[in-house]
């Protein structure tokens, strides 16, 4: 009996959701969002705390003026992830997210891991934006709040938490959580107004930076900051404040900066969650996703270039970089204009993250991946009250206690993992027997397709048993079969393991590897050969002939490159961030086990 229980438990871990909405989950919504509306939503969710706050810390302590290259690397990774998201957005005709894609393609266990980390990403995004809002508001009134709180609480705060509890951020999030519980409507007009102000302020920053900028600030030497940092001496994760020049912290600084700059491109997945409300989701989702990432890259590139040209990187204010930069160049009144614009932009970003955050929890609870009680709908307001309160209160507590930089690191790890699983899902599903995410598909059609697939699979299996290698390199069927789909699944998971090992070697021992260490070089070459060989095996399999409005190009290479870049950026994170991430996923494992045990009983 115990063996049967173990087998039943294992089946639950790998079961996949049918490619149609569950009964009762269809909640028809009016399709009213065009491509411009989705772009505005994506930009509002993306251009927030990162471009206004994080850019200062990355430029000062991690990358220096080379932060512009860090943005380029982060944008490349975001584009690849965005393409994978866009294809899935055209397949799924109802509201979806990374957890749904994983549930459909790789099973319940990975769907739960993905969804749990997506919740983490939303919660921390909200908490970090609230802290940025608090910092900006405090700077407008002369930093009196932070000075008073730090003086009272700093001696009693543990080293791994913030130096003082941020009660302003706590109050803001509790207020917004209460408004959401009461059914505050999401306003496209409000997004447009705040996003317009956001773009105007950032355009002003970019133009002002190039007017007041000095190219000498990209050619600084170590002696420059030794003579001029009497009040701003600090250290980076790589040691003292760099060695001067455009790349003061070297290649390691660029890559670590890219890992943190990835935070500034998080938010385009909010477009996919609005798939049901888009007028033409098959076209507008991929187009708006790419436009959003492109706009955000141009803005972040321009702001970081302007900031590092206006102010030497070692004199940038890490918590309030843009207003303080205008003060340093002699444009004092402009700092208040920028600060007010920053508050509008952060408010827009906060609203853009607050609305989809409980929706992810609600959908996961409805799917049975979280406790069913979290899907409870309030009788009067029609809002998922438990999902809103749990996510909002958790974000408020994290904003109260944690440092902004720690939140960013933790957010980046969780989001990179979720995006990697989306890329893996696209790779796996494209090679499966013909499937379409359609609400109109009947059970009879599904059964007939399964019978056909089984018959084809049996024929291919007989041929494949005689020569396994031949079936890998020369598939006998002209369409995907169950066996070819299983081959792709196995090869995809093997590739992920190989890419993780290769990324770990490149991140931890880059100097030894490129200096010709015989052991590391041999291991790296063998890994590359295995990766190429397994990729070719996947490439030789037949893809689904289902017509799609948008398909990820260069399959299977592009999703694999996306996974590699995401994993490599994850390897750049600090050990503290990984410890916090492990704790979060330990809670994840415990809650998932409890949920399965309750379901079994």
C-alpha cells in the first residue's frame, strides 16, 4: 500500500494541466486593451525603482560608467526571455503567467516552483518600489525621517536587515492593500498620465546629462577619487572604488552589474497577464513586449550614461542619485522637479505591480497549487481578498525590514529562474504532438488525437527499438510523436544541467579557465561538446506544425541561449542573496508537501 502511495505522490509531481482552462475558471472579460495600452502597462511596470534608484548603486559600487554595457547585457537576456514569453502569450488564449506555462509543459512540481518564485518576484518588486518611494519622499523633506529612525533603531537592527525599519514604505503598502481589498479599479488613464510624466522626467534627465556632462568622467583615474572622495569613500563588492577608466571594476563588475540591472527590465510579464483583455492578443502581446523592452533599454541606457557623465561615479548618491546629481552640477531647483517626477513614476510602477500580484496567487490557488482558501472572492467587492491581503502584507513586512539592494538581488534570482523555466517550456512544447491552447477544443477531439498519437508512437517505437541512435538522428515520423516528445524532454533537462555546470565554472573560475588551466579547460570543452551534441539531437526532432501568429526564431538555440544567460546572471549574485533564496524555497517545499498531503487525504 505504501508503494502505491509513493507512486501516486510521484504522479502528482509530474502531472500536467490540460491545454484548456479548468471548469469554472473562465471569467470572460471585455477586450479593450490595444497594443498602446499594453505598452503603457509594460513601461509603467518596468520603469520604476530601478532606473531612479538602483542605477546609482550599480554605477557607484559595481560597474562604474560601464553600467551602460551592463544594461546592454541585461537587455539582451530580457529580449530572449521576452520572445519566449511572447510565443506562449500567443498560444494561451486566457490569462496566463510563467507558472501556467510550466504547468502545461513540464508538470506540477516545476509549475509550483515557478509560481512560488513569481510570487516572490512580485512581492519583492512591490516592496523595493515602496522603499524607493520612501527614500525619494524623505529626500524631498530633507531626510528627516530616515535620520530620526536610524538614530533610534540602528543599534538594535541585525546586520542582515536594514539599518532602520521603513515605516513610510509600510504605510504606503498597507494603504494600497486596503484600497485593493475594497475593489479599487485599475485605471488605464492613470497609467497613461503617470507614464507620460515618467517619460518626460527621464527625457529631461537624459538631455540635461548630455548638456552638463563631461567625458572626463569616463576617464577617471584611481588618483582622482583618492583626492576627491573625502565624504564619499566606500567600497564595492569587488574591493575599493575601482581602478579608474571607463571600466573601473573590470569584466566582473560589468557582469555583476548586468545581474542587478536585470531588475530594471522586470515587468514586461505584466503584459501577458492581461492577455484576456487584449483586443488582438496573438499580435499585440509579442509586439508590445518587444516595444516595452526596447523603450526601457533606451531609457535606462540614456539615464545611466547621463548620470555617469554628469557626476564622477564615486560621487553618485546611492539612494537618491538623480536629484543629488543635479545638486552637484549646480542645478538645485531641477532636483525638486526630478524628485516629484520620480514619485509619480514610482507610484505608477507600484500600481503596475500591485494589481497583477494577487492575481497570480489567486490563479495558482484555483489550480490547486496553493491553499484553496487563497482563491476566496469577497461577496461584495468581487476581489480575491485573501490573495490581496497575504501578498500585500508580506510585501509590506519585507519593505519594512529589508535593505533595497538585498531585495533587488533576491528579486533578480527568482525572476531569472521563472524566465528560464518559460524558455524551457517553449523549447519542450514546440516538439510535442500537436496541441493548441484553445478553449473550444472538445473532449472528443482530444481523445481522438491521443489515439492517433498512441498509434504513431507505437509504430515509431518499434522502429526505434532496432536502432536507438538512428531514431535520435533520423526520426521516422514527419510529425512530432509521443516518443520524440519524450526525447526532447530528456534532452532539454540534460541541457539545463550542463548549462548550469558551465555557468558555474565561468562565474567562479573565469581567470583560471581563460588562462589555460588544463582541468577546467578540459571540463569546459567537454561540456560544450555535450551541449552541442544534445542540441543537435533536439534540432533533429520534428516540430509541431500548429500555425502560430508568433514563433520564437532559431529554435532550439534561442531558448537555450536565454537559459544560459539567465543562469549565468544568477551565478553573479551574492551568497547572502542565495541564502535568502534558499530559505524562501525551503518554505516553498514545505507548503507544497503540505498541500499534496491535504489533497491525498
